[in-house]
C-alpha cells in the first residue's frame, strides 16, 4: 500500500506482485456517477482558480529564480546538490518548490553537457508529465529534450524510469543523444531492443533510466508474469532471494513506477488501430 506523504501517495499498489504496480480496480456505478457530476460542475471551477495552470506559472518563476545560483556551481557542487535532493523528493513528492530546484539543476547541467537550455515551455511540459498529464508539443519544439526533465528528476529521486517510444531506432538514438546529461548525474541509461537475450534485458532495465519500445516493454512484462506463475508474491520472492535459488529465469523488470511515452499518439492510437 502507498504511504502518506510520499510520491503519488494516493496510488494503491497491487498486491501479490514481485515489484511495484498500480492496482487496477473498476469504479462502481455510483463512483462513476459522482465523478461525472464532479467533472461537469466543480472541476472546471477548481481548475480555473488553483489548477495546474497556476502551478505551471509558479514552477517557471521558481526555476528561473533558482537558475543563476545553479549555473554558478562547479560540476562537482552541481552533482552534489542534485543528489542531495533525493531525500526531499522522496519525502515531499514532486511539489512545485522541490521540482523547481531539481529542474534548475538539470537545466544548468544540460547547458554544460548538451549545449542546450530548456525553454520555459519545456519546463511546463516536464512538470505536467510528472503530474501524469498528456502534453502536446509541435514537431521541432523539443519533446525528447523536454522529457529529460522529468526523467532525470524521477531517477534522481531513486525511482525506475522507462522512456517509451515507437521503434528501436528512436530508443537507441534518444538514449545516445541524451546520455551525456544522465551521465553527468551518474545515472546509467539502458536500451532494450528487439532480439536481446534475457540477461541483456535485465541489465538494461536495471539502469535508472531505460529506453524501450512499447512492444518490448509489454512483452517483457508478460514474460515476467509467466515466469512467476504461482510464485509471484513478494513473500515468495523474498524467500527465493534469501535461499540463493534465484536463476536467470526470473524477472527482467525491476519495477513499473514511472513511464514517459514519447509520440503518445502513435503508441496509444496508431498502434492500437493496427490490432
């Protein structure tokens, strides 16, 4: 179960799983009715007063205010400051204040490693992704670069990150292109491609940030479920690890916690239409 005061504290975790997964429970009819009434009446007014739009403005202002101090730090001091944020992010979650500090450090590191600076619109997009929102950006506005903000922030907090795209070429290209930024913070990057052996996949998923296609990730999840049939509980897995009987036939994923879907329209719409 989720713990109060932590990231995504309102999320219920599925039981009997070897790693963290969101529980899937269909709401009952009265809950669906209440949600419909809320979305039609109260939600628009609430969003207009204090919704995500206000948070985005405050985030940009706070990040821009923190940027000069971040840029003045040496490389070692910048890395140390970023790693020091882990405890705060895990305690408080991705609040505007904590996220703006992380984004300022990531923006400064990106200028040093990639020669690029995240625009204000990309800061907004990165924060919206952290909040689980769908972000629309036109071609050329830097979607791949924008995704490094939430990916770095989440990985710095110590949570597994999957960046999902539509084909192996894009997964390999984006991982290599953005790799120097992750490496600056000591964050390894894995790439899962078609045809990889199981041990290679496990090593790729063990990295803080892993790039993969939706198909590879989905099938690896299904293969993990088959491999653990009848022994998927956390208690069983803990006993296996204590006994030293774990073999290469175990799971390859280390958790399903946070994913960024690049080209979401292709993954969720076009790919679905082909089935």
